[in-house]
């Protein structure tokens, strides 16, 4: 893992949350579950916008943090395990703390995302398909962000993260 600065580390964590959140979103079976997920995802979207100069409202971050803690109880373990959802929640906790100025590293986000991928592999019985894909995402993210982050690289990592989130969704709903 290459050393990444503060903004780059936030982008790396945001990417991890975005892509792994794809599987969590795909597992939402009700409007209540989807609404809880959307509350968390709103902070992820706001973080992406912050790289273009927009601010993140503290109230939005607080609401997303509260919703994040509700996810484990709201997402059924029918298609994904509670352990996987808990791993996703941990990524978001680290990201939300980093957004409030707490120190973190891309290595921490990488470890949390790898753990989530391994848990999803076990749940789906696909070892190591998801974990291998996650490693590829991390390597590409790290390489892209290692040169620093400008508006172009921020847009590129966000776009790639969206594509990766769709792949995570397809792990849950292959059709």
C-alpha cells in the first residue's frame, strides 16, 4: 500500500464504502432498509462532492452516523451475513471519524474492506472471488490516488467506485 495523504486517504475510504455498499444496497429487501442505507450513502455522496469544494453539513454526517449504526439490525442476513454488514459499518465509522479530523490511514481502510470482502466470500461460498476483486479495486485506487488528488482524479475514482459498487451488487443479485 502506497502512502496517501489526508484527502487521498478520505477518497480511498470513500471508495471502499461506495463499492462495498453496493452489496449492502442489493440486500435491502424493504423500503425501511433502503432508507436506512440511503441515509448512510448521503454522507458518502457528500464526501465525493466535498472534493469539488462543497462542504459536508455536520447534521448530515450525524444523521448518516446514526443510520450506519442501525444497519446491522435493519439488513436481513438472508443474502448477506451480519458479519459482512458489520464490516461495512466499520468502514463507515472510520470514514466518518476521518471526516471529523481523526487520524486514519489508507491501510486501515484497506484492511477493513478486505475483511468485508472475505466475509462476503464466505457468505456466498465464492472464496476468493470477492476478496480477489477487492484487492484489485484497492490496487487501482491506490495507484490512482498516489499521484495526489485533483478534480480529475477525484472524478475518476468516484466513477470507478460506482462501477465497482455495481459489481458488488451483482455478487448478491447476479441477474
